[in-house]
């Protein structure tokens, strides 16, 4: 735990120093520290500091308050989320299918992820020049390459044709106004970075939460699986995705938690089911999404802000199979809770709020969350493997059944058996939607499948033409397969071409 908290402090310090340095560039005639990118990188500590900076953009994505939260963009785009937050314009632009390039959430993803790429680029460029232990140098370079791949993976799925920047950029750089590259070119860079990171000698697990071999292989499995679907349709990559996910499974380093309570218990961070997480620590860098998942001003929490920012539609929770433990009260969702003023009294929340992200201790006492935000967990890997193996092998194998049924067993559901390839494909996809709900996975899946989930019929139907349950008279179109490039980026870079329909 001490190592973990020191890591959080290091990220917080790097962020603070970055902010102070940025201000001093404008306020001082001369930089008193006299550091430049050419003179700073001289020790192993500088290498670590540079890589720590690449972690920081993960934190701001989960910020939630009366403006909603950037992470919510990917949930409202599924049609499975609702809100009682009236003033959050960005939510309604996405939720009601009237999105445009002024959406602040899209801008935050774009600027945050490119900031992470910039920091990774600087580390990749400068760390090789440092005289330091070679094994440690390769570890830091692997972390930087992981993050460059992670951020590009998010950007290419959200925005499509995006600029590739692989060097540090200043006002004299040729890449100051970069042109867009094809998704295939972006994926080539992603795969290259991750395969290089794989061979750097990382440990399968890192208790502090730093990038591990498990995280690298899991991300690579996800990348291969996505490349096998739309828009690239490189179906040969199903076998690569299955093989990479199987490596994670066969490592015996990860296992499903016994209960769903462990998914939101701070004591389990970076252990068991968790493969990679955004790191938080109460009192240092507290988990910052709690206000957004609380019902609006019903007085159930120690947090002063309780915004009603996001909760599940009733139709989605009702779509879980009869007897599915995940849909039971205070498993994945909750519909009532005790009052902050009197814990012996409860209030009906009026909707199914998200319990899998709910920090009980923070809400009932400290208002300082010690939860991490999960980016990858073992259930995701099991379902990736089942889906990819079914496609690669022309039907479900015993191992594919075993993988998906581990997830179903925990939900107290009967295991899948005796299905055709098509039926198994749909069953695993629906299992992903139910298991990984509100974890920023479902919209990405919808896009690579070109399918959307009909909660009333329990079937997957074509993405284009699908109606959200609360918008029966307005269907998804091809434009919703991407988000718009932010207005500020279009204005700043004349070489960018906006996505069709925006």
C-alpha cells in the first residue's frame, strides 16, 4: 500500500510541476529552473518522472460533477443510460442524438489523450539518451509505449481518421499542423508499440498499479479483436486476439472475484480480477466520479454534490435474465439507500443507479473516495477470448464455453451449451453488455460489431436504424459510428477534415 500511495503522490507532483512550469513560461522572462527537454533528461528519476506524466490524463476523464463527466459520453452513446442532470448540455447532445463538434466531452477526450501521447512521445524520445540501468530503462520505455498505444486506441475508435504524432512537438515542428492518417495506419503503430512493450521484461502484475505485462497483453488482445471487426474487418485477427487473451488466462495471475462487492471495495485495488486501473488514493488524489453517480440531492451521501448525472435506464436493468445476480439490489445497481442524516431510514431513488462504482465508505463518511477506476479486468479477458475463439475456430470450443460460463456462474446463471456459432456469438456479445455495463466498453463494442442491443427483445440488431428505448422515433445513423472532431481542433488545424454528418 505504501508503494501504491507513493505512486499516486508521484503522479500528483508531476501534474503540479507541469502546471507550475506552464504558468512560469508565460509569467517569467526567463525560466529560472533553466530546464529544457534537452537538458532535463539525465537520471533514472527523470525517466520515471516523464513516464509518470503519461498516467495523469487518465485521471481527468473520470471527473464528475454538475457538468456531468467526460467518461459519460461513451455511456450515453449506447442508449442504455439516463440522467436527471438538467444543465449538462454535453449529455443531451449525445443522449438525444443531436451531437455536434462543440461537445465538451469530445474535446476533453481529444485534448487529454493527445496530451498523454505527447508525454509518452517525449519519454520515448529522451529516455534512451539517459545513462541508467538498462533493464529499468526498457521498463520505462515499455510503459510509455503502452500509454501511446492506449491513447491512440481510444482516439481512433472515437474519431476515426486522426493525426499520428510520434515525436515531441514545438512551435517550429513540421507536425504542428498534422494531417489525418487512416485507422489502419494508427492500428499499425498501436500494435508495434504493444509488441515492443511485451518484450521489455515487465512483471505480469505490479502491486502499485503501474503498467504490467498483463495490462500490455490484455490491451493487445482488445486491439486485435477490434481490428477483426469494423471498420478494418481483418478477420484473421480473431485468432491473434484469442491467442493473446489465452496468454493472460494461462498466466494464472488473475481470477474473478467471488462477489460483486469486491468490484467496489478499495481493499481489492490492483488485485484479483483487476488487470489495469486508473489509480486514486483518498486524501491524495481521491476517486472523483462519486458525485456523478449519486441521485440528485436525495441526501444519501456525505458528498455535498449529488448530481444525478448518470444511471441506467429501467429497460436495460429489466433486460437481464431472470435470476441474474447482477440485477439484484446492490449488486450492479441500486434503487434505494439509507439517508445521510439517519442511516436507519431509506429513500427510494426512483431509478437504478450504478452500484458497481459506488464507494460505500466515502459516501457514508469521508467524502474522499479511495476507489480506483477499472480500465481492464479479468471478466473482460474471458469474454474477449470466448468471442474471438468462436470466430477463429468456426464455432464454440470447450474452452470458449468455459470462459463465458465462468462469468455466468458468478451471476448464478445456467451455463451456455450446445449453441451454433451464430447463437454463441450473440450470447457472448449480450453477456459483454450485461457484465461490462457502465465501464466504457459497450459503445466501442457496438461500433466494431455494427450492432446495438434491443433491451425489449433481447436481441442485437443493426446499429444503423436502431432506436434507443427512450427515442422511439429517432434512429441511429452512420454518423453516430464516430464522434465529431472538436471545433477548437478544426479551427486550429486547417489540415483536419470533419467526420461525415457533423
